[in-house]
């Protein structure tokens, strides 16, 4: 919380890329914070807001979008399958969309049954209910026909004790 933002430039000291009144969005460096009325955003963490997005939509993209894109893009030509644990969450649902855009042919969403339709609408080719965790490995093996999943993207598990 407090990394992403969107808003309108009220003052600019840059080279002319951004001027007063421009609609922008981006993400702030750690511990800078965005839960305030005004921020002093570094130019390298700022972009013009796409006109098709509302300010709220634009502010929801930067950190999760960069997380997904930077994690998957290096593998787009060599990997074709991905399993996303926590697929219906904030990062997971963006991972599904980025994977689809990058051409992954098998996108396995692991989420609750109630989020099945949501994950499918994001681009998942298969949705597995994590409540059936004793059968997940078997179900994944059936989907990939005995092969391995190229990438497992875990949006849930953390080794950080602060997440316990």
C-alpha cells in the first residue's frame, strides 16, 4: 500500500516531457508513500496515463504490472506453460493477463472455485480449486500431459516472517 499513484501534474521541473495539467501514473520508491494529496514523483517512475483508463484504474497497475511483466518477459520465448498460485488476487490476476499477452498457451490458475469465472475471464486456460490441494499435482500433470509446468508463479507463499 502506498506505492502506486495517478494524478495530474501541478508543477514540473523536468525537460518538458511532463507539463502542468498532464494526467500521469506510476509507482514511488519504497518508503516514499503515495497516500497523500501531493507527491514529488521521480521522473523515471512516471508515465502519461493512457486515456482509456480512469485515474483509479491507472493507479492499480504499476507495481503489480511491473512485477508480472519483469518476471515473465524474459521467458516468453522459451516457456509456454505457467501455474499461478493465488491467481485471483491483486498480482495473480495481472500475471494471468500478462502471460496471455506474452503467448503462454497453458495458463493454470490456482484459486478458489468461486473465482473460477473471474480467472477464466482474465485469460486462464484452466482453473484449479486450491481447496482440493491433495489432487493439485495430479490435475496439473493431466493438463500438461505428464510434462512439467515451465513456470510456477506463487503470489501467496512468503518466507518473510512478517507475512506469517
